[in-house]
C-alpha cells in the first residue's frame, strides 16, 4: 500500500509538470467562429460562415482539454493531432430536430462559439449528437492564425456598459454579460435597474451566493428602435437589437433569438463567457440554452425566479424537471443516459446522484405525501417524471427550481452540479 501511495504521489507530481500551459498554444486573444447548422430530422449539416478575432481571452486558462459536461455538441481544437482545448454546447437547431416540424421542413440556424486564439495552425472539429448521444454531423476546419480573412472585431464605443458586480480580474473570474433587448435609448436606465435585479436574484441562490467573488456581471445597453419584443400570436413584430420573439417552435411562452451573430456583434471586444438577455416586456416567457444564452422577460411578476431558472440551463446545463404527456418525440430515450446532471434514465445512474442517496432508498422513489416546501427539498430520491416526459425519466427531488418557479432554491443535486462547473472554470 505504501509503495502504491508513493507511486500515486509521483504520478500526480509528474502530471503537474507536464500539464499544458495556456501560453504554450494560445495568444491572449479570442477566435470567434460563426457556424450554420442546417438540415432536417433525417439529415444535418455544419458549415463555417466566418472567422473573427478580438484582443483578450476571457475563458478558462486551465482544464483546457477537458469537458465538464458533454452537451449536445462538442468542439475540439487540435494541434498536430493533440487536443489542446475542448468545450461543449447545446443548440436551438438540435432542439428543433425533436419537433414534428423538422420531419416536414429543412431549416438553418446560426451558432457562434468563442475559442482561444491559436499561436500555430490548428484543426477545429465540431460535432452534433442526437438524443442517443451519437454523432450525426461533424466538421473539421483548419485554422491558420495568419489568415488575412480572419476579420478583426472593433468595440462599439457608443454603446453604454456598466458593471453590476465586479468580483475580480475578467481573466480570472466567470464573466457574465446581461444584454438589453427591446429597450430604446430613453429606456436604458430602466434596463440597468432590471440588470441589477437579475444579478441580485442570481446571487440570492446557492451555489452562486457563496461564490460571488468568482463572477463579474457586466450590463450591456444594446439600443432597440422599438420598445418591447415581438409576440407573433398577437401579430406584434418589433424592430429590436436582437430580433427575439415568442412562440419559438409555436410554443407561446418560448422566447428566443435566432440572430446569434447579431448578439455576438453587440458584445464584440467585451469580456464575456455567459450571456443573459433581458426582454423589455411583461409577457411571460423565456428560454435557456447550454453555453449559448439565457433570454427572459424583465417585467413579468415572476422575472426573478425565471431568470435564475433559465440561467440554470445556459450556465449549468441543467434540464427542465417538469413534464407532459403529449410530446412529439422522446428527447430522452430509455436506452441512453441524459448528459444533463439532474436527470437519469437509470442507464448509468452511477454517474449521477446515486452517491448522494441514503441507503435503502427505493428506486423509483414513491412520491411523498404533500408536505412543506422545505421538507420536500430534503427528500432526495429518484422520482419519475422530468425532461418533459412523464415516464422513463427521473429527477432527484420531488420539487426544485428547475421544476417550478414557486420553489425558493435549486435542489442539492443541481447545486452540486453547478458548483462543480464554477470550480472547473475558476480552479
């Protein structure tokens, strides 16, 4: 045993010696790649649209070749065949593929990703996976950092920005931007107040409350020509900075933007990793996409819980824990373990919250009799229903912020998952 411990200590020490340094492969700059994802239910494609660059890199500078979560897609930067940076994501396109419309139509969706700028030539491979976690489309694009067609981005000097919270150096903290959508020039002060409410709401929840010093929150006053956002079911179409609208996939309360390039153009040269968009409307709704953005309405009475819930999606990769009985297609097949940390199909439950269960916990866990919110939040188990499906998918607690807005906090499993991400990005 002693010999094994000595060897383990030596191995860990050697790992520290050979661990790659950010400066070995990357400059202190950002490479932005604009992609188009296109296709239908049966066939999908990936195309590169444009490459851009800007000074400063505000993502992680450690754990470079590791993935904290798989997501529905992955990106790998390779130098001479060696992975030197990896990240993951989800996309609105992949969600659309689970709708009935995708069986009848072909569409394209914009996607933008920020990567560290390479010192030397590299290959960037991006892939999309289906609901069975199988790669269905993949593209490798060769990057030459000296390519004269990589467009240099310029900051928008007339755009108003304001730090809502400053935890530290942007290169050491997790940088979150809160972006105005549907606010006119005269309404920007209202936006900055709304951004303060969003920030307060986020830091009122664990694990963000205990890790406030690891975050920066920058409010970005993008100006819209019209006040409010588009509501198609009411025939209301507005001219706004990000062209967002309700009724995404014909779901009245699903609020998103398809104009991802415009979004990142608004943020050009600013320090950001994660995005929250506030819509200037009292209509109920929102949306959150892992490592893409959160979008929610700022003037509905449930603004505070909804913006936190949606950030659980976009930052934490958490799944919705509510469910229906009339979904077009199963998003979580019974033979595949979900990548999201707060759902399981029991295919690989060991990788989820099994280690947190008390001994002799029944699986599935019977729904407890109605009790106080606080007691329900303490009763961890394996409760059937989640990810929009009433059968075959299980959540860790009877209730949680990822299930209903009335719950005051994230459950312990969701908190642990997001704390692991915070540590991954900052330690």
